[in-house]
């Protein structure tokens, strides 16, 4: 008998450039209201993108946010 936990886990989908451009305003909005999310953006931008979109950055890509005001 096969259970759900026996099935291979698939990697989350990779975000496309147009999807990332659409997600940036939501990321900025969340960072404005949540200091924890803002810190996540600074420390791990890929994880912040994943939290908003459910998708990962392409392997080898870089993204950074700054907290300059």
C-alpha cells in the first residue's frame, strides 16, 4: 500500500521574471508592515519570494533588498 508520505516530493515551481515583477509590490507591502518579513527580505530574499509566491528563484540567480530609507 502506498501512502502520501511514500510519494516523491516535488520541488516547488521556479518563478518567472514577469511573475517576480508582479510579486515585488506585495513583497514591499509586507516588508512595510512586518519587521520580521523585512528582516527575512534582507537576510534571505529567495525565502521571502517563496513566502509570497510559493515559487523559488532560479538556481544561480541573485536577488537582494536594501533597507535604505
